[in-house]
């Protein structure tokens, strides 16, 4: 997913609490959903960045040589300018693009062992 095209702001924004709990009915549940989604986005971005930077990795045993690769620097700058995962997750949640379910409310009984 291209997170640069997201409508999420790149700076912290004050949110209306009423908007956050409309879909769940509970502000704490909404925050938990956003937090879990933010963790998923963070892992996805980190894997993507690691994959792109691995192409430029040079496996030398000598620590004396430091290579500066312009492409590698540009990739790093691109990821630094992306909105934070929490801002992306909050925007996705407010836009209704996040799917969640509560197993305890689905009628599924938990078994004790």
C-alpha cells in the first residue's frame, strides 16, 4: 500500500472524541482497534523498508569503509516523511477502512482448560 497517498496528516491533529467512538460505542475499544492497526502498519512499513535497503547492503568485514549511496539516502528520506503509523491508522478508522470484530460479541463461547 502506498501510504504517501493517504489523506492522513503528517503532523499531530486534535481529534473529536465523539467521532472516534461512534462506530464502536466505546472510546477504549476504538483506541485499542486503532493501536492494533497502527502496529500492523508499522510492521508492514518496516518490512518494506528493510527489503528495499537490503538491495544496497554490502557485506564487507572492513569497518573502515563507509559507503554513502544516494539512492539509499533517498529511500530513507521518503520513509522519514511518511505520516506516523498512528496517524495513518486513525485516518483509516475514521474513514471506515478498518475491519474488526469482537469474538465475545459474536456468540462464540470461550472454553476453559
